[in-house]
């Protein structure tokens, strides 16, 4: 059977503000994206990402703002007129209906002929690899199966925009990775436009064409997964993306290509930045634990003498905490087997060190 | 510690039984014994020695008595439908919380705390021939004659509604607001308008709660006694079966006959309950297109 592709949108554009009483949940949250992309709203709980998704779906009203699709303003439309598909964290299958009736629900509302409904439901069940389950009830399925049915139920209508609200959060780790791949496969093969909400940076990076990092109702950074991963704009995004080591320093000099040399707390450190810092500015140097090199030339730039404090076995690598002779603590992930008390040289490769503004929060300052 | 249900009784079971004993004893003494005694009494009429169905025969052959069954049904059935329907309307629309919810809920629930007698007195005063309600209507010139709302069928209906609505509303509100909102949200995104969501998704999910509400309100209405006396015509149009039983017991001092009437009343209540549960089952089956788990 040939997999169908869906008509999708060419562009989505919105700017929304949402307040619950005195609390501002979304402040001028704005985005403009092209169709056929996989977009992720990434942020910790309470950052407003799910609220934003629900507003786009039409399930909750925005306090102010607009949502435009292909040049048509849609924020006044009720959810049933928007032709979006939505998948929820807790699956939200209709517990009193069989798998078949769940998937057929939307098609029945469109008064499609019985034969067409039966065929398309079969097609969807095949697509989510649950052929033969049409007579079961949701309560008889595992969490992963329920979520696949929920996805099939949304996809059978060929939604012009697919919204996924933390769809994998209730699944166990192994299933999550499987389902992640499946969601990406369906997105690509059906030619969908998807918005995916998650607090898991691995999900965001692996699935997305475009990642939107949010915090407390504000858009902090939007970009490709590579940009977000390699060039976080501030400490908040860096922390979210796995930077663990932060050293407050002052800029000494800025070279071409925004190469920065900085000093502070008895250490001299070189790295890169995306910000236009001037000499003398307070900055924070940041590096990921697995970018730190253990051993090497003690005379090379960014090399420090250090003493091993704690070693945690992680399998292929160890997680090590060392105290540098400058007094700072450093998290290191390394395949080099170290023992507590050992003296080592650690090198922070200059192309792996980034400099960030000292306050990580608020995004737009 | 978990054991299978088929396991041998353990010390824990004995302890559990020991702990339950006082309440079991209470139920036996205060409910089971009087109940069985009532049945025994009903088949041992005053004027007959030994077992006899004379009381039951007397009830169903005396028009003055068997008419009470019809009267009680005529009160209980419409009242149950009205109470449950209005409770459902309120509870469904308040399921996601509303503005001033606590205040409104308090006002709706207040009648529970007042008791039937005070409530009935209030209704008599307010809706009576010289009550504020009629004075307002006459004062505004809306009607020439006062509306007769008390000491008749309407009065009893009013009183029953005010007693039972809070119970029923609270029960349904708890039931409906317990349903995961994302279920109806997903139905909306699949193209269902609010009415379709109610009919195809929410109503089948609410059905079990609705059946319980119907059952409880019906049983309460069927047993109505103080309202029927205070706000109705206890010797005429609202002579319910409970009044008939009371009259036999405390006016005629014929306890066996009164017991027989009480048993008859219980049987009709039971029949009503069975009918409601049967309808619930059919309703869910129709909505799900097949019976299965849940």
C-alpha cells in the first residue's frame, strides 16, 4: 500500500501573550516558520510551551495576539475548524471506544463513506504497526501502543499542522527512543509540519529542524539544533544543553572571529563567543564535561594543573570532578581512568570554550 | 503483604473480622433485624392467625391505597428527571471551573444544610398565597390571581427539587470534573463541535455517574414524606405511599399492614433501580458499539 502524503501549510506565524490572572505565562511569544518543518518548543516545566501549543490548537484563548497560517488569520477559529492534529502526553484516547472507533472518529464526523473509513483506518494501523488491534479497547493496550493509536487517530485526517504535547513523557526510556524515531519517520514520510513540545533536550535536538528554547514565557533562543547545541546564547540555554562548567571572568582581548581571551580567579582562558563583548566586560566561560581533555601538554593554552576529587563509573567513560590549582571545580567526562587524589593536567580546548553574558536569564537583554 | 483471594484465612483476616464486628453488629441490630422483622410482620396480619398475604391483598384491592403507588410515581419520576437534568446542565458547564465558582457552589449547596422542615417552611412562606413571590407577581400586575404553588403537587415538586438538586449536582460535578480534559480536547481537534463532544464522548463517559444519580434521586423521591405532608395535600393529590404506610402505623395502629405497605414501597424502589441500571447498560452499549473492558 502506498503511503499517503498530506497537504500541509506553507507558513505559520504567531505572536501571543497569555496571562492567567496576574501571572504572565507567555510574553509576546512570537515565531515565524515555513511549512514541512519539525519545530520544537523546548523548556523546563512552567515555561509556557504547552500553553503556547494549546493556544495554537485553539483549545485555550490567548490574552492578546494573532496566529496566521498561509496568510489567513486563524486565532478566532474554534479548534474543530482548524484542521490540526494533536497528540497529548496522556494519550487521551476515548476509553469507551475501540481502536477502530477511535481512529475512525474524525472521519465519521466528516461523513466519509464506510468503505473509505475502513480502508484509511487499516492504512493508519499499518503505518503505526498495530494491524489487528482494531477491536481492542484503549485500556487493553500498553502506553506505547496507546500513543501510537493516538498518533494514528490524528494522522488519519491528514492534519495541515501536527501538534505534539510531550507525547513521549509517560513512556519508559527504551520505548521513548523507538517512538522518537517513529514520530520522525511519520513526519518525513507524510510530509507534515509538526510542532513538538518537550523538556528533553535530546528529543529536541534529534527530532527538530528548528528548536525554540523558552523560559518563563519568553523565547530565549531559536535556531537549528546545531546552533542551539554549539552556540547557546546564555547560561540558561547552555545549562540546558549540557554545559556544566561555568567560570566568571573578564574579557582581556577580542580577536578576529570573536576569539576571546579572558582572565579571572587566577586563570587565563581562551575561547569563542557569539556576543560582541568589549575588553573589560564581565563574562562567563563555559565548557561541557565531555569536551575537557585529560592529560596533554601543560604548557598549551587553557591547560591547568588539577587534582582528582571524585570518580564515578559510567561505563565507557567516567564522570570525574577535579579541583584546579586555581581553586575552581571542573566536571570532566573522560575515558581516561583516574583515581581520586591523582594529579592531572586538564585542557579546555579553545574551540570548545564559549563565553556568555554573566546573567543567563531574560534572553533579550 | 498481598495474598491471593483464594488463600487460607490468616490471623490478619480474623483481626479484620474482629475490627469489623462492632459495625457488623450495629448493622445487624439496627438494620437487618428490623428489616426482616418488618417482612415477618407484614405476612402476619392482626386479624389472622399465622402466615397470610391478607395485607398485600388488601392494599392492592383498596383503591384508596393502591392509588398511592401511582401518585408516588407521578411525583418521583418527573422529579428525578428534572433534578438530574438540571444538575447535569450545571455540573457539565462548571466542569472546568467558572468565575466565582466557590460562591456559586456554596449557594447551590446551602439547602442541604438546612434540613427538610426549615426548607419546607421557607417554601410555604415564600411561595404561599400571601408570600413574597405572589405579592411580587400581583404587584407587578403580571397576574390577576395568585399562583397556587403550595399545598398541591407543585409544592411537593418544588420542595423535592430544592432538597435533591444539591446532592445530585455535587455528585455529578465530582464525576464530570474527574474526566481527563485532554479527552474532550482531542475530540475537538478531531473536528467535533461542543455538542458532538457531549453526545459522543462525554455522555457515555458520564453515564455510570448519571445512572447512580438517577438511582439515588429516584429512591429519595419515592420515599418522600415530610415534603408531601407539609407542602402537598396529604389526604389527596399528594398522598404518597409513605404517607399511606404512616397512616396505617400511627393512625390505624395496624403495624403489620403498615409493614406490608413499606415492603411494597421497597419493591417498587428496587424495580426502579433495576430499570435504571438496565437503561444505563443499554446506553453505554449503544454509545460504544460493542461491549468490552470499561
